[in-house]
C-alpha cells in the first residue's frame, strides 16, 4: 500500500513537472525563433524598421506553429 502511494505521488509530480516545462519552454522557443527572424530581416533588408520586423516575424512564426 505504501509503495503504491509513493508511485502515484511520483507519477503525479512527473505529470505536473512535464506540463510546467512544456508551457515554459514553448514560449521561450517562440521568442528565440522570433528573434532569429528579426536578425535575418535586418541582414537582408536595405531599410530596416524594428517594429515592422517584429510584427512580421511574430505573425509568421505563430502561423507556422499553428500549421505544424
């Protein structure tokens, strides 16, 4: 009985940890992708506007995430 209770607690803790890590790192990865897109826009554009690049990259990265 005691061994089963420990196993259930461990599984419950693991599920909570996985959920936390998934939500936390998903946003982190999106921000890194957006920043990489902005850098690419800066390198390839003759006239660079930071706000336009942020908006464009944010839309494109989130669109690709939804399609995937």
